[in-house]
C-alpha cells in the first residue's frame, strides 16, 4: 500500500507540473504585464526598462523556471485589477465556492443514495420508474436553465428565497462563512440545488445500476440461501460493493462540480472563484486566470489522489503493485 501511495503522489506531482506549464504558456502568450502596469503616457524607453526589470526579455525556459520557483513559494503572480497577489484573491473567494460545492454535494449524497438503492431493490414500483424518468429529464437540462427556473419560481413568484448574493456572513478564524447565519443559509438554498442538479441524476442512475448488478452476483444469492436478513444483505453485503465504483466516479465528478460553479455563480451573482474567473476574463487579468487554473487543477489532482487511496483501502482485492 505504501508503494501505491508513493506512486500516486509522484503521478500527482507530474500532473501539477504539466498544469503549471500550460498555465504559464497561457500567461506568456496572452496579455502584456507592462501594458497593464503602466499608462499610455509612459515612453517606450521606460517600458523597455520595466520589461528588463521584470525579466520579461528572458527566454521562455528561464521565465518558466522562475515561475516554478515562485509557485513553490506560493507566488502565482500579481492581479493587476485587485492590486494584490493572485493567490490571496483566490483564497478570499474560495470560501464561497467551497460552501456552495459542499452544500450541493450534501444534497446529492442525501438524495441519490436512498433513491438509487430503492430503485434498485424495487425496480418495478411506481416511485422507481418516476425517479428514473425524472433523472433522464434532469440530465438533459443545463444548469443555467435550472437556475433561472428556480429563481423565477421561488424568488420572483413565491418570494420564498433570495435570488442573488451570499447574504450575511460571519468571520470564523479568517473564513467568511454564510453557513452560520439564517440569511446566509437562505441565500445558499437555490444555488446549491441548481448546482446539485448537474450530478444528482447521474448518481441516482449509477447507484441503481451498480446495486442491481451486485444483487445478481453469486455471493448475494449465497447470502439469501444462508437465511441472512434482508437489511444485512442489502446494506452490508450489496451496498458496500456498490460504493466502490461510486467513489471512483464521485472523485472525478467533484472536480467537475467545482468547475461548473462558474455558470451557477454567474446566474446567482455568487461571489466565488467561478464568478471571479469570468471577471478576470473580461478584464484580461492573466495572472489571476493562471492562478485559478493552477488552483483548480490542484484541487482535481488532490481529490483524485485521495479517491484512489480510499479505493485501495476499501477494496483490498485491488492490485496496487505494478509489474
């Protein structure tokens, strides 16, 4: 198991180097830092002197090496719009996105598991067929359309929930959280439901199909023959093996969920990393764009590495030693 973990960490490091290279290439090709730093009244000689001072006249490999060295020290560039280090800006916006993804993941978990299990155990009942039909519709509807419908129904027509913003937040050891206030939770409901609609139908169908497949295996039939209780067979023997592919897919989808916050945060004006990314695109803030790419890429890598390790721990039959 130790060799498996070391190999995964090495793979994660290689992936992060590739992501860093792509991010720096984007920064190197798009935009001009000198143009963003100075005004039109600055002479050409002063511009060239500033380029020399910033090291922009060095070769690509030299600049990339400097970028890696700075990245290892937590320096991913300077945001020209916010006049702050790009990583600090992202960390300020991260709590909003993390709370949104956490709430959406909680909704997906609390709904998909019981609905998927029920649909697998009782596939011919009305509720199971209804859940499968709704899941097909859910997969087909884009997240921004779901968000607009939710705003129209619950905010515009019924006036039950707010339609934009994070609401009231409190500072918890430097973390601006909306989970500890009633107003913050009310603002979180609609965006989290909209974001969860992306993955919820997928997980319902995935859990159902995996559970139905496991229920047809020989060891489940042997458990029935031994006279074990239905609850033990379903929850202990069948559901445990159903979790293995669900965990694998869930790790990948969690990263995708973070990426999809761009659309959700835009519709609800949710001041998170996704909304910040679109603002950076509009303002051509290349340093902030590259920092966002590296941070989100790191989240993908970390989540998938942890999922691989958990998968190996849960399923001891997985071969972790390479030839």
